[in-house]
């Protein structure tokens, strides 16, 4: 009789912001690690909100003006861009920072991602938003642009508008961000493994692999879905 091997489950909660190149890089590193360990573990990945600059207006501001005010000089800005672009290229990410349209308030994007998680399309939507902001730059403060993007995932205009303008949803996202800040998370990306261990920053794939392989039996959830249920729904 063939023995059925149940793979241990690993959840990774990714605290990130769409307007964060290191978050996109961290996502790629995590995916590369998972690709090497997918035969050993079952992974569940979920993105959670963080805003690097919640003070930005809804309509956004000119990106060059914003970046110069933030980093001080064009020389400093060029150094930062070149470093991130170099790392991105090694992962297949072709950042195009010079053509980013605006620095934006990302709260509506987090509303989209939160809703996408319920529909099990969050990872694909996150990749699309990262690319639409930093690789093939679009004005993500424009509702019409977001409607076009989300049409790829089967959302109609009415649904997209209702999500990005839902005050209750936005308020819950702000409270969730406050919760991470109370956990002393001040920079992103930040990865929470099995609700126990934190990995800060866009660490290389090897760091994730080492962390996952070092988990002890007591670090894994003991869920009933590791066994067949009587009604057969879990087999």
C-alpha cells in the first residue's frame, strides 16, 4: 500500500506596499525559494497592507518632484535607482523608475489586494500592480487605469470603483497597518512565517530556504485538514 505523505504547511504573511521596489524584489526572492521547496511544503502566501507615505494626496504628485524632495539630489537618486535596478535585473524585473508617472497614495491599491485575497487572485493582482507602477509605469491614482487593470481579472468597472472607494474597507486597512506598526514593523517588506517568526527586508531566496528548513515540528499548525475528514471533503 502506498503511503500518503502530508506536506507540512507554511504560511507567509507579507507586509508590503505596492510603491516599494524592495517589496517587489522580496516577492521574487520568496517565490524563488518556494519554487525550490514546493515538493517539501505546502505554502500559503498572503499580502498585507503597509503605507510608506500615507500623507500623499489621492491624486498623487509628480514623481520626480517627490523623489528629489525625499532623497535630496539627482545624484543620490540616480545611485539608489541604479542599485535597485541592478538587483531587479538579476531577478527578471526591469524597473523603469525614471518614467514612474506619480508618487501615489496606495490605500486604494491595498483595498484591491484585500478584496483579491478573498477571491484567491491576490498574488496575480499584486504582481500586476507592482509591474504597472514600476516596470511599465501607469498612473495608478487614475480610477480609469485601475478599472482597465482589474478587467484582466474579471472585475467590471462598478466593482472596481466600489472597492477602491469603500470607506469601511479603507478604515479597516488603516487599522491593520496600525497593528503592524504596534508590532514595531517600520519598514517593508516584512515576512511573518507561521505567525511566529519574522524576516525583515528583501532577503535572498537562500535566507527563506534556510528559515523554512529550520522550522521545528512544533512550529507547524496542527490543523484538522492534515487528515481526511469523514465526509471526504478534505481528501
